[in-house]
C-alpha cells in the first residue's frame, strides 16, 4: 500500500541497523552468526523458574513507574558494595526496558536544540540517532588505534559552552577497550565546574578481563554527581530478548529522566523484575561473569591462532576485533558480506560505527557462544 501523505524523515540517513542486516544475511545464507551480540546458550534455569513463579504468584500488572521497589533496593546495595556509591532506591534508580531505552530516554530528556554531545567513534549505533531526534549536534572524537584510547587533548579542545553531554562506553562496544584510572581523572578535570552531563553506558560492567577492575563513573564522586549510568540485565544474565536494564543518577537528573520514561514505556516487565530482585541476592551470579567470558575469549583466540587474521585480545565485553588486512583489500562492509555469503560466517564491519569510513580492515566477532559454535567459526577463519 502506498501512503497518501508525504513525510520528511527525521532520520534521513538512517536505515536498517547493521545488526539486523547482517543477521538477516546470516539467516538467508545459513551462516554462523557471530555478528549480533547475543548468546547462543540458555540463561540460568533458576532465573526462568523465578520468572514463572512471579507470573504464577500474580505479578502480571503494571510495575511502579520507576520499577519494583525490591529490585531497586538490591541494585542500590550492589552499587554501593561494588563502587562505593550511594543511590536512593526511591528517587535515583529506575528500571528500564533495556539499556537502549535508557540511553534514548536520557538523551531526549536532557538534550535541547543545538546542544552539543561528544561521543567516541567507533560508537554504538543508538547514540547519534537519539541526539538527532532531540535536536542536538553530535561531535565525534575518534579513538586512537591500535588500543582505541581516548585523546583527551582533543576532547578538551572540542569542549565549549554548547557542550551539554559526553557519552562514555566502558567496556567499549565494538572494540573491547576498557577505560582506566587516568581516563577517569581526565574526564573529571574536563567536566569540573561545567554544566556537562556524563551519560555512561556500562552494560558490560561485569565482563572485564585479565584482572582489570571496571571503573564505573559512579566510583568517582565528582563524576557521579553529573552522571547517568546505564546497566543491562540482558548482557549480564544471557537473556538479551527480555530487554531489561536500569539507570542510576542523582535525583535532579533522574527527575527529568522519569518525565520522559513515563511516556515512552511507563514501566518495565513486572514478573521479570520480581524474579531479578530475588536472583540478584546471590552476587556470584554476576561476579563470576568475568572468568566465564574470559574463558570464552581465550578459547576463541586460541582457536583462530592458525589463521592469517591478527588481533589484540579484547580487554572487556564479549566481542573480539580481528584484522583481515593480510587476506583482502576490500572494505570491511564488502568483506563482511563476502564472509557471510561465501564462507558462511557473519561478523560486523567496524566502519559503520564511524561518521566516515576510516579505512581500517577490522571485523567484530561475538564470542558469547558455545564452544562448538566457536570451533566451527574458527575452522572457517583458519581456512581463509
């Protein structure tokens, strides 16, 4: 059916996401899907049982706007224990329908026409569209290869009276980089005595490797007082399809967040919240995640050791970048398509996370998979 009205797109440069595109291509060609970031194994059966119990017990109507109180209380306790930061469950913690909803809501609640928002490229693809819809201007800072570190001198140069927000992502998707203490100190200095808000995407907070410590902005009082911190239950508990996350922030920022939150989702899934409140009581269920995924990272890295691909092991997340420069001069989009169609293995090209193609030869592979899947993927890569 053709529309009877004409429309001027608010996102004229935005099409289908690269994740949907590559997953569809993988399905079409029967390829192993290491593109989209989802586990191919089940979440804890106890969590499933708790969700079923919550449903059977009648927790099937709207949750409070900010979330089930018991869940907010245990998040507050968890945050204080891990990061030494105290947040009031009643006024400073909100349960969301996934991290993407939290990020979108935070940006649209706090960014006004012509405000500038600094993001670091390659950047996860949900940040800039939200900024555009809010009428803001995205200012890109390119991470420095090979370690994808932040050039804080460039950030300092770009900050001006119009700068309203800096969006962080640590551990970083798609590169697997992790911010360090020096990064946080530099961010403190840059934002001190300013009106800049920090939006910190920390959905992989429990997936850091090699004995590193996740440095949440909430650890740093001067940053915490100007920051909104986003987390994800889906990434932590292997159930991305449930779309469950949360956001923490000082009350003044949270008040503005909730004004928008109530009109785009109102509240998140009730029985899942009830179940998570019980499930989180055992802290090993999230503290053991680092070792769980480091084993997978190391298994995948060892399995592709016979290939002509080069890489630096990811420092966090469940993604590994592989450099195919020795195999092809094609762009990463072209090579990702060839790998999927011809060799039956799907990955994500990194150039799509930049404002312009940087010309690198990097693909992102998700290793949140069972060993059999990773072995089959490595077998393909080793034959290239």
